[in-house]
């Protein structure tokens, strides 16, 4: 589906690309309103859903914060720090063979999989 361009959607997408981290809808709402952008939380959620539909961003289930949004739509894995809650992209090639093996073993059509590793980030280890 082709959508009309929206200033609010463009602002949200620009914000997500600017912060370079995984953010919640509430963080986006607070930060944009801090800069006098006057955007409602409902508008943020609606546009995040549209951006996800358009494959501009990716929605990820965070173990602590609910959903967060990722500027990278390419298939990839994540690391979650159990101390500070930070979620970072993992520099590991996506394993297409895993999908193929799962499809062979289950008879299902497998489109993707997700892996989230949990541990303690270098910053938290340093401050322990």
C-alpha cells in the first residue's frame, strides 16, 4: 500500500535514524515533545505501525520495556544487557540455513527467526 507522505511520520523516522539505538514509543513521544514538536502518543504509535508496515523500521519485543523500534530492517540478531537493559545489534550474519533446516524438520514455511542473546555489557561489567 502506498501512503501519502506525512511530516509527523518523517519526524519520527528521522528521530529513529538519529538516535541510533532501539527506542520505545514513549521515548520518541517524550523526546519529540521536548523539542516542541507537539505530537501525541497516539500519533507516534500509529506512525510507528505504518513505518513498520512500510519496512522502514522493525518492531522488536524487548524483555523489559515491551516493544522497541529498530532502524535496521535487515534480518539480524540482538544482545540484551540484563543489568542496564540496553539492546544492541549483533554483528553476526543471519543464518538462512537455520530457517531451511527448521522448514525441513517441521514441514512449515519458515520466513525468519530471531535470536536475542542476554548477558552483561562491557560498560556494566566495568562498573561492577
